[in-house]
C-alpha cells in the first residue's frame, strides 16, 4: 500500500507546482511585505513591531486560504474529470489513494512554511522564526486534512471551502470565545452558563489554533520547545482523526 501512496503524493505535488501555486505563494509574500511596509509608515510608535505583527498575520491567512483552496479545487476537479474513478479502478485500496493525496498536500504545505518562515527572519531571531515556521507547518497540515475531509464528503467546492474557512475561524477564535463566555456580565446567569458550556464543549472538539504560530514569538521571543511540543501533539492527534474520518466516509461512498 505504501508504493501507490507515494506515487499519488508525488503527482499531487507536481500538480500543485505545475498549476503555478508556487507563484501565488510568492505573490502573497510580496503583497504582505508591501502592505506591512506601508502600514509601518503610518504607525506612530513601535513601527517595526506593527510591521512584523501584520506581516505574520497576513502570511498565515494567505497560506491557509491558498492551501485549502487548492486541496478542495484539486479534489473537485479530479472527481469531475472522473480521475478518481479511474484511479480507484486500479488494483489498490482506497486508503492508498486518500493517504497519497494527504501526503502530497502535506508536502506542499512545507513550501509556504519555509518561504514565509524565512521572511519572518527579517524581524525576529532565527530560533523564533524557526519555531514559527514549524508551527505554521502543523497548522497547515490540520487545515489540509480538514479540507480533504470536506472535499471528500461534500463533493462540491463552494460548500467545502466555506466549511474549511468556518473551521479555521472557529479554531483560531475559540479561546477568545471562552474568555468572553466566562467573563462576568450583566443579565440572567443561566443563559450565560449554557452558552459557556456550549463553547467549552466546542473547544474540546476543535484544535487550539490560537496557540499555533503566535505573533508574540516573533515580537518578544517568547517561543520555546515546550510550546512547540504542544503544537506537535495537537497536529498529530487532529491529522490522524481527520484522516480517519475521511477514510470512513470514502469507504462508504459508492464510487
């Protein structure tokens, strides 16, 4: 099962490179540098910190959006062209196909992680930029796995992209939502307690992406290997769970 998966991963990566996705990553990097440089001139104090924070945020969002869009559109195009049916007609298990796709997308995620991590060395120490880049790679792996699950389950590009975007926004903001839900406020207590319980339950299901690629690592050099260990553990758990869910759904489909 390993050999077909490696072949599919290789051709998935070649498809991404031939579709000019690398140029889009480079264009996003140039746009982020230009925007952060422009806003640096508008900042009255700590202009370099403002530029670094904006650059990190834009690069993170651009890498997530481009990778998720490519994963979903690639799967949708292959299904529309009957390429999926053709590959599954070969003597190999469905797991080889899906895991090969996931491996190709995981390899593709190293491109923006290395490129954008290299850009952060302009504003942060090398060790902190390396931690930020590795953390970004883990975040992109989770996004790629969830996008693959959505593409395999929903089978349409627009709903899958909307679901992936909603997942990413919730995973990035669930920590802030918990703080707001547990903060003291006016009004009846039972609606706030019910909402806080619902948000806590949601936080148990979602990865804490707000602990990934933290901007304060670049600004104040607060990153350490303990934080990276937490990121690696979450990445391994959620990528495994999402891949298992995608496999279960893929095996149930009548293709």
